[in-house]
C-alpha cells in the first residue's frame, strides 16, 4: 500500500490544472449501456474508479479503450446483465449500471453495493424508483434482481435528492417512451452533464440541474461523443489549500458557478480570490477567520469538501463548527487531524473546532477519498513530516495529485510499502 510523505509547512505558488469530473464521468460511462452504438467520452481522469468502471463494462461485454483521457466504448457481443460482487464492492457507483441495464434488457442482477467508511449508503431510493417504472425488485443473497415486462413512464418524487438515484432513474427513463418526471431531483452539475449526454443520445431531457427533471424517452438511443465537465471537488480542494498556504495559486480548468458556495465561504475567511471565467486565483491570508459550515445538497456547500474545510478551520483564529448533513459518518478524518494537534470535538453530526497556532506532522491514515484530501491539506500546513497511509483512497478521485502539488511547490512524495 502506498503512502504520501509531506514535509511542511509548504509554500504553494503557481498554476494547477483541474482534471475532468470523476463523478460525472462515472455516470456518463454507464449511460453507454443504453445503446449498442459507439460512445466516446473525452477529458476522463485517470483514476482507480475509472479503471473499475472499465473492468465492469468489459465484464458485461462492452469493448473498451482508455488512453490519453479518452474513453471509447463499443459493443460487439450480447451483454451480460450482471454486476458481480467483486467489482461492485470496489466502487459503490457501480449501482449506476442497474438503471441502464433494466431499461435496455428488462432485467439485471447486481450485487448490493456495500457501505463504506462514510456511511451505510443504502439504495432504497433507486429501488423505489425502479418499482414506479413497473419493475419487480427482489433481494437474494446480497444481490438485487430487477425484472420487468414493459417499463412505463412515471412521476417519481425522491424522498431525498440522491445524486445516484437521480442519475440512475434518468438513464432508465431515457429508454421509456412517454414522459417521466423526477421531482426533488439532485441538482448537482454532474446531473446536468448527464442530461446533456442523454439528449445527444436521442432522449429529450429538460430541467437537469434543477429539482424537477422531465425525460421523454426513446425506443432506441444513439451513441455519443462528449467532453466531461471539470471536477469541482478537485478544484475546491486546491482552492482551500491555496487559501491556507499560497502566495498566489491559479486553479485552471474551473467552472466558477459550480463552486459558488465554497467561493463565498473562502472570501468570508479573508482569503483573496480573483474569479475569471475558467480559472480562479487564490492568495492566503495570514489571519484565517473562523467560519461555520453546514453541508447541504447542491447548490449548498458540498459534503465532498467538508474534510478539506475542517483542515482549514483547524488553523483559524477562533472557534468554528461544521454540521455534516449528508452522510452519517463523515468525520473519520477528525481523529487523524487531532493526532496532528487540531482541537476538535464532535457532538452528533457537528464538529466543534478551536483553531490552534500550529499543526504538527504525524503519521495518519486516509479513511475515504475526501478525508484523505483533507489530510493532504493539513500535512501541507503542518510543521515537520506527515505520512498519509492508504492513499489508495485518494487515488480513487485525484488524478496525479502528488505531481500536481509538487509542481506548485509542495514537498510531497509517494512511497510504496
Ligand atoms: C454521490 O454519491 C457522489 N458519488 C458522492 O461523492 C457524493 O458525496 C454524494 O453524491 C453526495 O453529493 C458519485 O457521484 C459517484 P447520494 P451518492 O445518493 O449518489 C442517502 C466522492 O467523494 N441515500 O446523493 O451515493 C445516502 O445514504 C463521493 O466522490 C439513501 O438513503 O450520494 C446519503 O446519506 C463520496 N438512499 C445521502 O442519501 C438511497 O437510495 C446522499 O447520497 C441513496 C442515497
């Protein structure tokens, strides 16, 4: 297992490029199941989650090519309509294969995605939606078996604006003639990106990115060529790092309107930001003002930038609190930050942070993708050596992160153990 070794505190300066959005790419790659025609997705980041998706699509019978951030998918044989435990357990987003499979083949058997460090991660909202389309849902030995004679359009009101459920149900609806309406839908930019692809494929999707999405499906869908949007969470991670330790950091390949909640918060802490149309310059301010935070569904502050914000507030001049409202167990990074000298207390779903003067380097462990990112930010601002173990979590969502950070001045190395 690899580790990162960071010598801090680092002075960050220069330009850093944001890769394509992991979460948008994953949904769009699974949309290729909806058609037997060739699909091409450009700007795909080189990540272990993309590799897992490659494995799963290939296992089902798609012919895949991935290189130079270009992912090509074609179909030369009848697809297997099964997603096995060994692949699904590696990546929960594999559940996104079920909606397209059900729509195209009227049956699918997929392993219940396990939970993960941040929560149980149920899929009841997905399954409720499939039932509304007329599917029969059975659970058997850790597998979900969906079957249907003929799918019918439906009006589906989600009990929570689940990103994955919105994406799954949009893809199913795209192959159902008639109009499906998804209410209380997730509004994330990744949903909008998927909606654009489904329109390219021949569905008629309106309202993607808002709480009410209408989808007029088609009997058959075409292939597509598309370029994935930039990764707003990677961009936000770099902006928070820059706000802590940059003389001047320019974060490039950004869509600023995807980051309004973070930009607003960073400005309140006293960080200086210059927002241009596809890049944001950030300079740190020696005196970090403590600012409270609540994570919310988009366009609220994203849960995927919560641990990074906590690292930032650990060095603020005063008290702040962070309320985590999306996942029930997304404070695994707190114990690790405390090992580095942070002063944090948790009560239910709120972390109470008292800013300290200094963080001290230590050996810490990444527990999930974004917790790992928070530890990188803490290590970059701690005195001495920080060793972050289990960086395979970070490799799931940050392309070449140690190269990118080293190029703007951080002393970070990957070691193999
Ligand atoms: C997506 O996960 C992202 N993953 C997550 O990013 C992100 O944190 C999350 O959305 C929230 O923004 C991908 O897009 C691949 P949800 P998803 O369904 O779709 C509950 C990262 O770091 N829920 O919106 O799984 C669920 O337990 C990852 O890149 C149900 O109860 O998130 C959670 O508490 C981590 N039943 C809340 O809703 C369901 O059927 C939000 O989950 C589905 C979800």
